[in-house]
């Protein structure tokens, strides 16, 4: 390693450590100003102010203790509220006493009489009426039967009181984030631009100092020491990076209140772009785009002997910067619905969610245009373009997940599992996700159009919550990126992405795309299989002279690049002969269907 | 059930085993001393350079053998009793066979140089060699490679990847110019030097010197120069591995002698791959051809014969490929290092000096005979057909574009090549159809 590279690496490590330390630099103090910025609704604000009064003006050194206190106070308020509004055994007794003897016919009309006019009385009466509306006019053989139903009703009402009157779990999370975001003060808040430069800025400089000297090497395949490296060879560095990435995603998706200082870092950029303070998603998008940019430069330098790789990398960088990052931000600034125009359903699984449809249909012709664009792209664009070029047009040229895999993930691409077993698991998993997302989308649309939240006994809201948690966050984020150093760069694309499954079906059954093998030239060296990020055993086909037509191939072209004998070529040609016979040219003694 | 025993689990032996399995229900046993499973020798360099690990070089997963009922025995065969159809093994009980296939591969040449068996000297053929090279190139200051062929240049690239300075002793006037025409040989020599290899042309090894511990300390070249080094790679070619057969009645010369059916002089014993020597080589072919492809094709062919479909070994037009550091090389047909009588050539080299095409054709008839291509990939299928149907050089030029196999977006060079060809042969009939602009004009 050269001196410049060593300096770059040191700088990068220092900057990364600083970036993590920054999370511990700020202190936190709840003030009126913070409250009014964090909570727009004035009644809510008043209530929170009252409940959090003990915290006012108190300075916390740590984010954790600040959030711990918020949690403590809001939960204790929840307890008070519950005890005030909860339906008691006595209430149930009162209801029961309205009915007597055998052959009882229950009626909700009797309920109002039992409760007084106080706030809690009204609340209880209303809830009981609502919750027992299905029992109205129902006949019971005796009191015991009615009592059982009422007891059950009681517990469901009581369990839900905080959702109406207090703080639901969801609300507590949101409040924690908003309050922490507004209560932080300290060096980072005072000079976020400086800290941005010191952390992410220096990190980028360090990375580039490490990358650029590679221009001095002669162009050509540069995989020396990939398996010797503790990073790319599944060694200790890889493990550290993997665990850091996993930790990052867990915080991002489930505990964003602990990364508010990072949001402050990018406030100046967010303000400039969309006029708002940065959210955790802005920070993530910013970092993501930088990663694709910087590692994209690395990719271009590494493969500068291959025009295919260079153009493809320019493309993913462009789509990330323009479509995923800038355009949505600018749309926000223009007060228009923000959308990543290249994020296609079903990867963009929220596209057909009620709020998105509402949002788009209520945003004038631009919104409608986006709705039409999204539908046309998913239903016509995908099959047509994939017919002509294979799924690569999306997966390794346009997609954001693919873009990260092809740049940040490139050092890890060889870690994908090539075994037949992995292929079997892959097919089961990815197609199950596709079925899941289709069912969920139909359910959500059904609910949207009919207003009924149940379909075949399944609650469509639960369906989408489960999908969002398991597939959208845990799989796509935590596993998808966090597992780069363990299972290669395309874990998500290979095992989880429903759009990849859909594109893959088209590619497998109706497309001009294939990878052609060159006669009998394969020497079974294994470079192609090893460097296939999708875990395709390319050699299996190449050494028997068979075209590679696989639904999972993202057309990255790396197999063709690393092949030392020029055996593989990605081609779009007449679909008729694409499967071809497995023929090895060269032996005239026997016609060889290897 | 007939028991087919194969000695050697390289490409030749394994291909034979796979094809016998496809075409028969015979019992199949493959014995090999080097490794448990078939691995790709051609990828040896990539293990050393860290592109791959050993397990990535195995072309079939480990379950493959059991599933296909190919019985693998890791052992060394000590002798063959051809009368009793029996093999004695080093570790296991003796084994009897009905049919025996010898696929014992080759071994590095050593020409009796003084010091050739010192510690720190190694050939580069087997996994054991790889291990030795790994061991003896730790923290060293210089390595010397003796012999400028395909394996030598791979070893040079390997040491280079570890930043070990390399002196590369090549007997010829340019690298590999006993096979490559001088233009290409010069080009590759230049490229080797661009990678900072100390390439010593017209230089032979005289002796290897030892230090007090019996380890390599230096080599002495033919003109008496001493080069200090701690590792010496001997890559001056390979020879068929016939040690095992030498003591048996199986007839040998340089290799194990076989007829066109790959049969040796002893019934039910065949020889294929690197170890075989053809008694009556086909026209234009060498009696011993030690490349991956011929090993594979002999394996395919012998399987037919053993399974009852007696088939003569009939390789099609010659082809081969290699990679010299960053320059890929493919060849189809015959391009000899020196033009034969009646042959004419057309050589094109790109201004970068790292891409070239060399066409050879019959002067009187203009029949295309062969091509070397560097840095531009070509389609095997097209050249195989063109060589078999004996098309003219003009035809090849006219259709050169169709034969391009470079990845998409690569800059095409065919127009330059054809132009240069036309300039050189003004009365050549090459009508290249212009690509229609937008399919209209
Ligand atoms: C480093 C290197 C790179 C190469 N690159 C290329 C290339 O790019 N292209 C190309 O076409 N060719 C290449 N070759 C040549 C090619 O690898 C050989 O031609 C091919 O491997 C020969 O295969 P084979 O099956 O005949 O023998 P081998 O692969 O040599 O297999 C023979 C096996 O038999 C075993 N054996 C021998 N005797 C006994 C015994 N008595 N008992 C038990 N086992 C025994 C040996 O241990 C060995 O494992 C390369 C060779 C080397 C060494
Ligand atoms: S088969 Fe080749 S092009 Fe397809 S994903 Fe694998 S490496 Fe990329
Ligand atoms: S196709 Fe190329 S990279 Fe793959 S095994 Fe064959 S020679 Fe090696």
C-alpha cells in the first residue's frame, strides 16, 4: 500500500470513528421552543407539556437517559389515564343488572343509562356501545353467557384506552424522535456544517485518497488478494463492517431517536434542497448516495478496461443522484408529491397503499401523471423492456438496491453461495415474497375500494404491517446490506426482492437476453462462478457449452469481465435459439452434448 | 458389471468418467494421489493470487460424485499388473479392473541443472507445487523463473501480485517465440516489462546455488551472471507422466503410445490427456498435446469406445487460449511461429501495442488457415466453421464483425483491420455491408 493510500485509509477510519462519536457529543434539554417545534397540534402539545413537566429545563448528558425519561413519564401518564377511563368490574355489573332472568336479549340502548355525564362516563358508554354493537339484539340463554362476552369486551376496550386518550406505542416513538430532534444542543448543533465536513466530508476525502492511486496500476482485472483480505475474504474486518451496518439499520428503522445528531449534520444540505430539517431518511438517502458515488468511482477505476462496466456504473450513479435523491427532494421543495420515479412496484410496495393513492390523486395533474407512470412502468414497462434487454436494464443499471450492491457491495460479491442448495432456497424464498406482496397489494386495494379491512378473514392492515416489518425493513435493509460481508452483495436481490422475482420470470420465459458461451474455450477455472454476485454457477453452463438463461442473472457482466479466456458474452438476440443445445465445439469425433 | 478404473482425476480422467456414466451402468473408480476431488489446474495461479480459494476451483460440488456413482479413491498407484488386471496402491488393498484408463497427466521438465532439487526450487503443476511455492515465497527479495512459456508467465504474474521482484529467464529471443510469431512475441515481451518484470531474453539457466542451509541463494545464468534470489520456479515445459507405466508392458515413447482409438498396445488399457502420445498424429497435429481441451476431448472420445461405440479421436480445427497478464489471447486454426512455404500473413496491431490480430492464409488459394487474436475476443463457432469449410481470407475479413465476441460497448476495431488489409492487398474482394443507419439507409 502506498503512503497516500495509507493516509487515506487512516483518515477514513478516523472520520468514521468520529461519525459514530458524534452521536454522543450533544446534550439534551426539553424547552418550550423545542416542544412547539416538535408538536404542531396545540392540544397535544399541551398534554405532552404537562406530562413531561418534570423534564423541562433539565439538561441530559445522554440521549439514552433523555429518552428513558420521556418513556417513563409518558408511560406513567398512560397508567393514570387507563385507571381513569378503564371499564371496571362494577361497570360490567351495572350493565348486567340491566338484564334479568332467562332468555336475555342484549341491547346497546340500555348502556347510556348506566354512566354519568362526566368525560369518562361518556367515553365508557361510547366504547361499550361500539364494541358491543355486534351483540345488539343477540339472545343469551342466561346471564353467564352475556357476562362472558362483556368481560372480553372489557379487556379489549381497556387495552386500547391509551390509543384514544393517552400515548400509543406508535405515538411514543414518534414523540421521542421529534422531541430528541428538537432538544439536542451542543457542538454539532452549533456548527453542523463543520462537523459534517469533519466526519462524512473527511471520510469521503480519505476514501478517495485510497481509491485514486489505483489508477497507477495497469488496467485489467484487479482481484489480487480478494480472498486474502480480512475484509473481502470474510475476515475480521468484514465482520466488524457487517455488524456496524446491521446496527445502523436497526437504529435507522426502529430507534431513529438515537441518531438525531446525524440528522443535524445534514440539516444544511436538507435545508438547501427541500427547505426542511433533515429526517433520518434524508440522512440515510444522503449517505446512500455518497456511498454509491464514491464506491462508484472505485468501480469505474477498477474496471476501466471494460466499457460495459464503466457505462453501467455511470448509469447507477446517475439514477441514484438524480432520481432517488435530488428529484424527490426538489419535488418536496415545490410542494409536490415526492416520488422516486424509478422505484417500481412491487419493490416500491407502498405504491398502491391508500395514503399514496390519496396523495397522488389529490395533487393535480402531476400526481395523476405519477400514478399513471408507476402503473404503466410496473405493468407494461417491466415486461417490455425486460423482453428486449433482460432484467439487467433495471437490476444493474437503474435500481438503487442494485446500485449499492454494484458499488459498495463490489468488494463482497464473491461471497455469494453457489451451491445447488442455495439455488433451491432462493427460488422458494423469492417467489414466496412475490406472492406475499401481490396478495398484500390486492388486499390493500380491496380495502381502499370497498372500505372493508378484512379479506378472507385476514386483516389487510396487519398484512401490510407484517410485510413492512419483515420484508421492507428487516430483509431489505438489515439483511440486504448488513450481510454484504457475510453472504455477498445481493442477498436481498437474490432471496427477497419481489421485483427481481417478477423481472426474473419475464427474463426466464420471454426475453432476448442470454449469456452466450464461446464454443469449447472454457477451462473450468471458476472465476465466473466465484465472482457472480447472484450465486449462479456460471461455470456449470460454460464448461458444457450451454447458454446461461437464468431468472436471477442481473446482467452485471462481471462473469464476462473476469473470464480469462473470453468465454462469456451478454447478448440480446433472437429469442428462438436462446436456450440452445449444450454443445462444446472442438471435438469432431462425437457430437458433444456435454 | 464391468469395472472401469481411471488413474488420474484431471480433466481427461474425469471427463471420461462422466461420459462413461452417461452412457453405461459400469462401475467406475477414479484413483488419484493429488487431491480428493477434481480441481481445475488451470486456476492454480488464481489461488495463489487470492482471486479464489481451492474450493472454488472444483468444477463440481462434492455431492456430485456419489450421486453419479463415480467412486473416488485418493491413493497413489504403485504398479500395474497387466496380466492379472490388477493395480497395487500405496495405502489401499490392490484393485482389479476390467478396463483401465491412464490419465496421469504431466510433470515439470527438469533438465539436470545443478541445484534443481534444492529447497526453494519448484515446478508449477500440482497442488503440492502450489503449496511449496506458497511456502518458499514468503518474505523473499527476488524470485527467478526459468522458462518462458504459458506457465512461466503465470508464475511471473503470481509473484508480481505479492510485490516480489521477478527475474524471468527466457531462452528465446522474445517471449514464447517458438510458438508465437515474432510480432506477437515482441508485443507480449513489452507487456511483461510494463509490469516491471525483469525479463531476460536469450538467457539460460546454468546452475542454482545454495546457501549453508541447502536453500536457494542465487542462480547463475548462461553467461555467468549471478542473480541473488530465494526462490526459483522451473517452468521450462512439462513432459508426460509415465513413471507408473515405465515398468509395465505398456508401450511408451515420450508419452504412453496410443492409436487413434486411444488404445495402448495392451488390450483394455487406454491412455488419454497429457500423458498420451499419438502414434499416428493427425496432419498438422503434434503427437503430444498437453492442453486442457485435448484432455477433455480424449476423455469424451474414449468413453464412447468403452461404452461400445468405438470412436476414433478426431479433434476439429486447433484452438487454444491464454492470458498474458492483462492481454487475452485466443487462437483458431494454425498460426506457426514461422510462416510455412505457401503461407502468407496479415498482421494488424492496435496503436496501444496491446491488441493485435494475425491472419495466416494459403498464398496461392487464399484459403484461410488460422488466426491469433490479442485483446479482442472472437467466436469459436464461426472460426470452427470457417476453418472446416476452408473459406478464403477475404471471406473472413468480410465477416469478421460477426465473429466478434467482445462485451457490449467495447470499441470495435474491425473497420480499421479491414482497411489496413485492403491497403495491403488492394485487389482483395472484401465487401463489408455497411450497417444501416436506423435500419433505413
Ligand atoms: C499452471 C497450469 C496452467 C495451465 N493452464 C492451461 C490453460 O490455460 N489452458 C489449457 O488448455 N491448458 C492449461 N494447462 C494444461 C492443462 O492443465 C493440462 O493439459 C490438463 O490439466 C491435463 O489434464 P490431465 O487430465 O491429462 O492430467 P492432470 O490434470 O495432470 O491429472 C493427472 C492426475 O493424475 C494423478 N496421478 C498421476 N500418476 C498417478 C499415480 N501413479 N497414482 C495416482 N494418481 C496419479 C496426478 O496426481 C494428477 O492429479 C495448464 C497447466 C498448468 C500446470
Ligand atoms: S451470471 Fe454473470 S452477468 Fe449474471 S449476475 Fe452472475 S456475474 Fe452477473
Ligand atoms: S467461463 Fe471463463 S471464467 Fe468461467 S470457468 Fe470457464 S474459463 Fe473460467
